């Protein structure tokens, strides 16, 4: 019996998690890695949003740890609160040269303080 080809594996990957995990294994470029990581973050957020009542009392760090664990389970080399020239909530490595840095924020009230426009 021969091993399945990459084409066969792509056809067998039915769920988003399977497709993302396979993509991590065969990611040809940093640009493709970033697209795949964006898809993974969207998928994880979608999964977490299915049980908001169970997550609403978790801290920002507790939710971030769940996101990092999910990224790891999908096959990414992800870290929580790694120092890379500064403190970063989420760091995902690609090969020897690529880093994706993520800052986590839990929505509490509103973010108007971020975009304050000074009175004239």
C-alpha cells in the first residue's frame, strides 16, 4: 500500500480544522502562512463564540491561553506571553524567519478611548 499523495490528503480533509492542519504542514511561503493563520484565528474565534456564557467570566489571559492552545492543536508553533524584543500576548513562528505577533484584548465596554479625538 502506498502513502496518500498531497492531493489525496487535501480531498480527505473535510473539516476546517483538518484543512488548516494540513495547510500548516505544507505551507509554501510566509504570505501563505499569514493567510492560513488568519483563517485559523477566525475559526478559533468562531468556535469560542459558540459558548459565550461559559467564557464570559474568563480573564483576557485565560481566553488568550485557549487561543494559543487551539493554534498549537492545529499545528502552529504558538506561544503565550513570549518576549520577542518586547512583551507580546501571542507569538506564532513560521520556520526560522517568520514571526506573527498578536495582542489580545477582551471587549468590556467600548473602545472609544483608543480613538479619542481632541476637542478643537
